[in-house]
């Protein structure tokens, strides 16, 4: 598990895999699941602090992935890398707001 995070932090994971699979697919699914669970907890009238904690739980992981995309894209260079940097920033904003 630490190899997963280490490879992404060091920019050793392929940029395409990091952006498309890790961030857009897996992290988006985690964010949606977290939001759905938070809505269920809210419906069960559980404390608001718990609902918010569950809803915002994936934010640190999302920030990590966004920074990892930026670090890896800076090493790669080029237009594609710049577009992925922009896409990751917009994705982070969207997942934090939703």
C-alpha cells in the first residue's frame, strides 16, 4: 500500500494511469460513495459532525492525487500534461464542492 502512495508522490506512476484511473475513475467513485453514505446518515438523523466528516473524508485523498498529477505532469511536460494539470484542478474543485 505504501508503494502505491510513494510511486504517485515521486511521479513514478504513469501520468495517464494516475489521471484517468486513479483520479477520475476510482477517486470519483469514492467521492460519490462518501456523499451517498453521508446522505443516508443525514436521513437517519445522525449528528451533523458525523455526516460532514463522512462527506469530506475523501478530500485529503483527492488533494493528494491532484498534487501527484501536478508533480508527475511537471516531469512529463507538454500540452497533454498541462491539460491534465488543469483537469485535475477543476476535478478537485468539483469534488470538494459536490
